C-alpha cells in the first residue's frame, strides 16, 4: 500500500497485479516512506505462534484493525486498486511460491498446485503462504461496503484509468507509464499466464477441489465482472 498525503491518494497493492512496479513509481509521492512494506507480527495464541502479516498486501479489515488512523483516510482520499482475473492471478501466485524450487517434475508441480489451492480455500485470509492469492474483494470491500473508488483491470488499464486522469492527473500519468512498462516486461515472462496455459493447472484438479476454488473466488468473479473459463 502507498499513502500520499500530498496527493490525497491511496494505492492498494493487490498481489500479482504489477503492484511492486507501481509502488516503486509512486514512491515519489509516498508520504509514509514505504512503511507499508515488509512484515508485521501479531501476538498468537502461544509464545511461538505469532501471526506474520505482510503489510504490503493486507485485507481492509486488517488495515482497519492495525492502523485505524490510516484506514480513516480511505473515506476522504482517492483510492485505487489494480485487479486481475482470479484464476490467472492464482496461478501466478502459485508460480511465485515455487520459483526457488528448481527441478520439479510436472507431477510434483501438479501436486504442489493442488496443495496450494487446498490451503488457500480452507484457510482464513491471513494465511501467509498463500497470501498472494487472497481474494481481491477483501481489499475492496469491508463491512459489506465498497471502500475503493477506482478498480482498474490489468487487462484494460486505459479504460480503468480514464476517470483518474480527470480527478488525479499526476497520479494517473505515473500509473499509466508504469503499467505500460510493467506489462511489456511481464508479457515476456513465464509468470504472465495466458488463458490457454491455465488449463494445465486447472484441468488436473479434482472436481470437488475445483468447485471449492470457484466458490472461494465467487465474490471476485461477481464483483469484478470476470467470467469463468470454459474448460
């Protein structure tokens, strides 16, 4: 997350949506000096069971709980988030989780993906291992209310930024330039997953797990107007 008091603007850093590139570009207006980066620990039920929180990717209810003063700014500042198709984003998040595990066989990758999906859909929003696959609606809605002003689809950045060019032209220009650069790089990386390549991950999931996956992301599909893939 990036908060700019000088621009009255908040960028919500949604994982696997070019957020790291965007927050770097927005650093020139960040008045929190990159405070919302790295980790925060909550007291757990036991001394050795502290809960690790990624400050860059917090659901809104956690921002409200941990940083209430900054959360209040969401109601007076212009707010924006970049979103992505839920399943493509999930696969990208999974790929990042295994990026340092070299030499995995296809069978091992399939098993790891199945386990990743199981953990994500059966765990609460604070599960650290699968935090990059957190539901996007949890960073847009809180207490059954839509909090974020501008929701920009990474697949259609120009259309999503159109209104911001009117209300916050300086911020819009920064985001537009950074998104163009990030997407040009990302398209050439394996972590950018075209729809047709998602099949190799999804087709091997047991039907019960696939149903659970779509159920978990149902709010993302409906609130962000994404269609399910047909396999």
